[in-house]
C-alpha cells in the first residue's frame, strides 16, 4: 500500500496551478480555455497512469497544445503564388489595415455628413486611380465570382462566345465552362484547342450573344501550331468583350511580358476586365471588375452582387495594397538573384561545424497559380538531405521546401530576408545525423 505522502499520483499538479503557468495561460488567449484544459487533463492522466512523472506534467501539457490554426508557414518552395499556401502574403500596410478594420469602421458611412456612403469607397477609388482606363470598377469575392456576376448580369439566357482553347480548369476540379453555364448562360464554343481565328468568332456572334469572353491561359501554355485572337480584334465584333486576365496585374510588368494587364487590355478595347486580387497584385482574395461605366453599373445593381459582396476586412486590405503596391509578392518576383545567393551562403555558413551537409545551389523559382506559366525566375536555394523535409514541414514554424532528386531545396526567393534566422533555427532544430 502506498501512503498519501509518497504516492506520486498525489503530487500531480492541480489544474488551476497548471492553467496559471505562463505558457499555458498565454495559450488560453489563442486557443480558448477548453482546449488548453483538455491538454492539461490529458497530461495529468498520463502522470496518474505512471507514464510520466508529476514534474513532467507542465511540459507534457504544453507539448500537447494544438497549434493555432491557420499556421503561419515559411514559403521556401520557390513558388511565389502557391495556392495551397494561400497565394499572396499581404504587405505590412495591408495587415495593419486589416487589424484597424476588425472593429467598427466607416466602411459604409460618411463621418462628415453622418449619411450612408458608398461601401468600400477607399478601395474602389484606389482601384480606379490605379487603372485610369477603367471608367468604373467593382469588387467581389474572387476572380470566379467576378466571372459569375458578369455572366449572370450580361448573358443569362443568352450566349457567351468563347474559344475552345480557353475553356480552362482553374484548379481543384473547378472548370470555367461549368462555372459560366451554372449562371444560365450558354457557351458558344468557337475554334479549336490550338487555333481560333477572328472569323470563328464573327461567325458565332449574333442576336443571342451576351458577350465574347477572352480568358488568359494563366496556368498552362499551348505551344507549336497555335493562334489566338487579340482583344483588339475581338473589339471590332460589335458585342461586349469581357477579358478574364486572371493575374491582377494592373499595369505592365517588364519581367512578365506575356502577362496581360488591366490597363492595356482596356485600351485594346475590352469592355470589361476581370481579375483576382490575391495573385500578382499581391492583395487579399478578391475579384476585380473594371471597365465601361454602363456594364459595371449593371453588375453592381444585379441582385447577385449582394451575395458576392466583399467584407470590410478585404476592402481594407485591398485599399492598403493599392496605395502601397510594394508587396511581398512584388519583392519575391523582383528579388535580385545575387542577393539570394549571398543569403543562402550566409545561412549555410551559420549552420555550425557539420553544416548539416548543406550546400548552396542555383534554383529555378516560378510565379505559380497566379499566372505567367513558363516564366522561370533564377533563384538560389539551401540544399539539405531529403530527410529534413518532413520535420521542417511539421516544425514551428513550418518551413516548406521542395524535394528534387533526393535533396530538399529551400529556395529563398519567397522567404523574406528577415526570416532567414527562423529558417536557420528550424534547420538546427532537426536532430543531426548522429
Ligand atoms: C485564377 C484565375 C481565375 C479564378 O480566380 P479566383 O480568384 O481564384 O477565383 C479565373 N480565371 C483565370 C484566368 C485565372 O487565372
């Protein structure tokens, strides 16, 4: 028989004592009391079963805490806009605007007059100012919503004329033709996968045409015997031309010469341009609609527009992104390879005596889900043995690289320079070879 003094189960710390531990108390703020208490109870039970000592309960409870979701990860994949990692990382001003917008705001109120005001006017004014060729602008939830709104308001019960080479799948099994037809518009497909001429469009355009749609192939390339029709030629057909440029470039970027931008597309004659906010623009998830005042007004007034309305957080982050377009996305796209190499070498040199078998190697980064397929960006990576991939991915913070021929490459193009130290610490937290 054990007596009360020596029975280790009697020495298991009490719940209120454990919850007052600074680490666990801090976790309550992020995770809520119930989830922290569950971790504490689980650790106490382990001690009562004799699996751990009473002295280890605190650490066991802290280790059993669930990670707050979503988890911030370091993107060392070399993919600038990685859909699975949430596409664009917001700029500091956009993050600050998000936080400011979290409370009550003047999103739909003019404080000077006390009257109702145009919702999100700061973001809309900034978008209009960034693309002077757009007579009017509107913002919805994402690029797909922008297309659905255009198709519903301008072509429901009518036809959308579109090239067979532009009926794309945007990802996760979602296909533009299905999306467009879900609105009650009929697709009038013209041309072939690889070649479509202006005569193909002209033959299909008629009294039932709602608009001609031009979709930028933002996630694939067709090469070889190909031809497609420019917006400039489509604009001569006498029906509205809607151009889905996808990427959200508002003005040309010399680095991405094949990527259409909103301003140029409107000047070429498009009546309406649709694009995403969280691709090359580097902002929050949003769908941008820019173009002729009469068309934009029809979209804005359509009942469906209310269901696709963006929230105040998105509007705040979008406005800040437009005011300060030097986003992490732009930084990553335009990073100087020489500077990336120097950072990789410094990282390798600071990994300690054995250096973790790290090497500095050239790498090729890509734009990713956001556009510019085929564009290769010269980059540099820290190369580690492949066995580092899983522990780095599940570490705190998770570091995501890519495995190439038995090595894990940590490409620094999309890692902010100030995060290099976190990458070093994460690598050193993985147990060494022996
Ligand atoms: C990304 C993309 C879409 C979908 O936009 P979301 O913002 O992801 O809804 C539609 N069309 C094109 C051409 C795209 O590149």
